[in-house]
C-alpha cells in the first residue's frame, strides 16, 4: 500500500473517531431533566410531564424533587401515580398574600418529591416520566421555571437549576421550564333559537292546509207544493 493511500485511510479513521466523540457529547448534553406541558395557555390548567434520564453508569436514581414557583404560585397540584414511587406535595406559607384567579391565597404548593422503592429505581440507560396536573397558569408570556434535584443511590445529587441566557449556549444543568401562551378562545355564544317564533306560524299553515275548502252558496229551495202563480 503506498503512502498516499495509508495517509487517506488514517485521515478517514480519525474523522470517524472525532465524529463519534462529537455524537456522544451531543447525546450526553441532551440527556437532562426536562418538562413538557400539554397546554400552557394562561389562566388554565395543564399536565406537566418531567422526563428524567439516569446519567450515571453505575448508580441508580432513587429520588426527584421539583420546586414550584411561589411568585406565580399554583392553586392546585395533583400527582399522577408512578408504580414503585411515593409522591409528596409540600405546601408552604407565601411571603405575602397573592391573588390568583380572583382569589387571594396565603399558602401554596412549593415542591413535589418522588421517592422510589428499591425495585423501581431508575437504572443506567433508563429514564422515567413523572406527571403533574397544575393550575392556574400565570399571564401570557411568563416563563415558569421548575428547578429539579435528582438524587442517586451513591449519594450524588444533581441540581437542574441553571437558567438559560438568551443568545448563549445551553448551560450544563438547565432548569426545566416552559412559557405560557395566550388564553384559549372562549366558545362563541350559540345564536338564539327561532323555533319559538316559527312554530306557531307553521302550525297555522298546517291548519289552513288541512281545513276543507269553503262550500259555495246554494239557491234557496221553494217549499213543497208551491208552484208558480197562474198567469
């Protein structure tokens, strides 16, 4: 094999290895705790799904804690059960009363904690989804940030709490977040029914159609035995 061919093969191999490292790095960077709302419309309720991958090659994930906002608090938080995981919604006093959806509240859910039993921990190369139903959502255009703490069986705690800056690369441990959208359009009022006004008219028309036609007038019949007077 000549020198030119060997140099070409080495270059191709190096390129392939470099591409492999880049792909692995991209995969690792994208493997983080994130949240996906099904309908983030302001003023409504939504289902939030947190996807939690296990990034450790040896330890398992056995706990997840999600911090809820207290500046734009939720008035309602419900947890979808996950087999083998115990969920706890923690409520705390707010720094000051806040009006949400027309009601003033002094307490609100501040975090949700999921803890796994030994048989249902998230192992290497596995992930688990955790779901919440929350509301009322804040005004349109609000970024709702939900920092998360992921605990491993070896004692490691990974905090997903870094905020992404506009125009900059995604941080190493970004906090799960979403942005509220415009309120859902209210359904238009149904037009007033015309049945009440048209029904009597139809009934009158049916009666007129069903009634027999008027009989023509007949000439008076002369009494029996009467005749024309003689000339």
